[in-house]
C-alpha cells in the first residue's frame, strides 16, 4: 500500500478509475483533492459480439487531463485500509478508465 503523498490521487471504483489532483496537504495523513476533467481522445474499440451487446477492447481508450479549479475540494484521510478507506491511490499521473464491458 502506497502511503506517500504524490501529485495525483486516483479513485478506484470497482473496474472504473476517476482522476483527482492533490490541492493541499493538511498533514501526512490528511489531504485535500478535487476531481479533474478527463476528455476522451481515443475511444475503446468494439471487438465483436459477446456479453449483452458486444465486447470492447478497453486498452485502446486514451484521455487528455486538465485541472478543474471550479470543482469542489474534498478531504481524504489515510487509514489502515489506505487513502479514503482504500478507494484512493496516490500516483504520479492522473488515470481515467471506463470499463465498457461492465
């Protein structure tokens, strides 16, 4: 489990990932973050029939990220399970992932 504070803090929600940026460090166990804007530059490719309608190749999706100063901030605490009870992970770059197959 990564506990050191980095520039970005991505939120993992089942198979999806939402990008957040660290805006303020309160102390070594509390930070303020805000969501980032992620514009899709390359969508996932549809591979073929399967599942409910089709199967997508999720590895082909790409996003362009930008800061969103209008977005509200929220505080995230470091606990035994990790940042925000294990929902958030500190990373060096923002990550957006949408699972089209779910």
